[in-house]
C-alpha cells in the first residue's frame, strides 16, 4: 500500500499522522493511505502567490497554452496506467475511467488551442472601447488581467482526473497558479496524474500544487486576490461560501453542487422512433455510467402520460442487461459506488424517495449479486428505477439527489406541466429535451433555459452524432443555477473570467491604445 504525498512548494511532502486508508470499492482491499497533518498549507498558498503567479504572468496566453499542451500530451502517454489506477481506486469500469481521463486530456488540449488563439498577449480586451464624453480623446476600455492570487480547487470524488484538469486548465491559461485538492476517497488517481505532470510536463515553479487528503486549514489563508472553486455536495458548498474569511475578504467563489437533472420526452415522441430510442438509450446510460455518480446524470424522467408504461418497459429492458461487478472484469458494465458512505447515503435516499410517494419498479436498495467479487464485499448498488405517478406531490423526488444509479420516472400532462416539473428541481446542470417538433422546441427550450446550465436538445437528426447529454464539453458552460450551486465553469473563453479581474480604463485614447497595444486603424 502506498502513501500518497502532497506536491507543495515544488517538493513531495508526506503527512505525519491521522492517516486515512483508501480502499478499492469493489473488493474493499486497501490501496493507499494519505494524510495532510503537519503539512505547511499556509506556505503553499504563499508560494503560489509569490512564485507561481509571477512565473505564469510572465508568460503570454500562447505560452501558457503550450504548457497545457504539454500537460495533455504527457498524461495521454500514460493513459493506460491512469486507467488502471482509476479502476483500482475508483470502482470505475474501463469505459468510466476513459470518460474521466480522456476528459482530462481533452479539456487541457482544448484550452491549449484557445491559448494559441488568444496569442502573444498578457491581458484581454473586453469588447470595443467607447467615447465617454463629447471629446473623442476621453475614451474608455474594459481590460481583463490575471488575479494576483491563488486558485484553490476543491474537487468531488467522482472525477479525480477530469476534475483536476478541467479547473487547472482554465486557471493556468488565465495566468493564475493552482492548489488542487481532490476528494480523499479517490485521490490515488489525482496523485498519479500529478506525479506524471511533475515528472514530465516541465511545470513552472509554483504553478500547480496538490493536496492529498483533508483540506486542513488551507481555506483560512485565502485573501482578496484569490479564488475558490468547489465541486461537491451542496451542504459542503454552502459551508465554504459562508467561511468567515471568504466572506470578509470577498474571495471569489464558484460552487458546483447537487443537481436533479431532468430528461423530458416530447409529446410528439413515437414509440420505437429514432428520437424515442435515443431517449431510452441516453437515460439508461446516464443512470448507469459511473454507477450514476455523475453530477450530470439523469435523476428525473418526464414522459407524456400515455407513454409512461411503454417507457418503463423499455428502460427496464435496458437496465436488466447491465452486468454489475468488479470493474476490472471485461464483461462488467457497472462497478460499485465509490465509498461505504456513498452506499449508505444512496440507500437512505431511496427510502426517502419511497416515503415521498415513488415506488421501485426495477432493482432494489439491497439485492445485488456482483460478478467476480468476494461474498459480502464491495459498495454495490444495482440500478434502481422508481416511478411517481403524482409527481407534483412527490416533493423529495425534486429535491433529493441520490448519487447512484437511481432515477424516477414521472408522467406530465402537457408542455407547460413538464416545464413546471423541471423547475421544481430548483436549478440543474443539464436538462434534456427529446423532440422533433419545432413547435414543442419553441414552446419549451427558452422556458427550460433559466432553470438549467445547459439544455441538450435530442432529435432524430443528431441521434447518431451527438455526445451523451452527461458529457461536459470544454466549449460549453458547465454549472447551473440554484441547487446546482449557481456556478459556471468552462464555456471556452468564458471560463477565464472567473480568474481575471475586469477593469474599466478611462483616459486619453491615444495613450490607452498604446498601453493596450491597439492599432488606431483596427480600433
Ligand atoms: P463532498 O463531501 O461535498 O466533498 C467534496 C470535496 O470537499 C472533497 O474534496 C472534500 O474533501 C472537500 N471537503 C469536505 N468538507 C470540507 C471542508 N470543511 N473544508 C474543505 N474541504 C472540504 O462531496 P463528494 O462526496 O466528494 O461528492 C458528492 C457530491 O458532489 C454529490 O452530492 C454531487 O452532487 C456533487 N457533485 C457535483 C458536481 C458538479 O459539477 N456540480 C460534480 C460532481 C459531484 P474530503 O474528501 O477530504 O472530505
């Protein structure tokens, strides 16, 4: 069993006490241990500000893009080893592991290309300038410059590689050094990623640090130029947002939290048609990929009243084919939940959904026979499909995210009713609408948008070309209002804004143009 170390101040450091043991969630065999007791986290914050920040800000966007390209490349070179680490420590199947690791390298590569596009500049202009008075000389611009602090990234257990890379890619491209803290339970993969980056990516000093284990007093050192980006449960997120130092020093905070994502089958759907099949396939995949431990997984399934029985049958047919077991086995399609606590939470959540009026129509909270696993071992939960025939009365179904292979099927009366039901989730990361009818699209898409960070429109013409609704693409924003945390990440260049200070510049146009490198003929 290895001891995970933290990469701080350009050296590896091991905790001194209070070690936590990480286990393989399929077999419960110990895989690593880690601790942050005794580590100098204050020193890490100062090192990022004093060494990492200046090193990154001395580089242009294009040069920082080159850094991201190197990071992507060196991780891709050890893809197989990272997949093995993910399977052993995260309970992921090979496919799940690729989703995480290829997501990491792909997002780094995307932001590397954006760096090239932004070019050899160190600040960004935000829109064209404006004449401010009658005099054409007195002029105003908005400029965006890197914050001179550190970006602390606190990540959830479900995407140890992508979570580290997607946040780091944007911060580093913006010119802000990073301290990344993966969730302890699955930190082995993040540790392997960091080992490789340290070994082969030629990271600028202080640009990227990693804390493996408890966050300790890390967040207490954040100040006015720093940012905190968190992904995890809404209660933890709320606690972070409310930290005394975070509030009093106006630390910029981004929260990605729980989400009761909805999939809506349009009223025009024809059973057996391409769009209907796409809907069934996507919902079954979203329920079972990563054992449903995806922030973007479908939790609520809304179907026209008259189609509910047929959809239930089709979903049960798909779910009953999913082979559950040790994800190291080729034939296994779904592994365990990540921790014993996650399994306890999911089972308790199922009880609460049933108490709210949902009934289980497939699967069980306790019965599961995983393949290739010693009897009684592992944190397995079979896919569970619930059904709530009175969705307006089933409050918990719209409020409680059961973070596992669990979703609830519900009928809706008409498009206005479907919109009302989606809104009951109080803000989601992604809402999926399946329809080929333009009138349905027009009636629904812009009404669903205010409740959703992303609206995925499934239709027959893109059934074979689209990514799955749960896939987070670096070019589109990820985040959602309300319950989903109210945050926003990625979205191409938009994601940089979190790490940049937007400043209005006012003065003599000729002087400002010179400072900003604006050619009078192009302005
Ligand atoms: P969690 O328990 O909230 O933990 C998330 C992260 O916060 C972990 O790194 C954890 O570290 C850290 N943390 C917990 N308490 C802390 C504190 N007092 N100070 C500093 N750090 C602290 O969530 P999780 O169990 O990892 O993830 C499951 C939840 O995340 C689900 O509810 C899901 O909805 C949500 N999620 C959301 C998204 C999204 O993008 N919106 C993505 C994935 C997951 P330790 O592990 O060391 O405790």
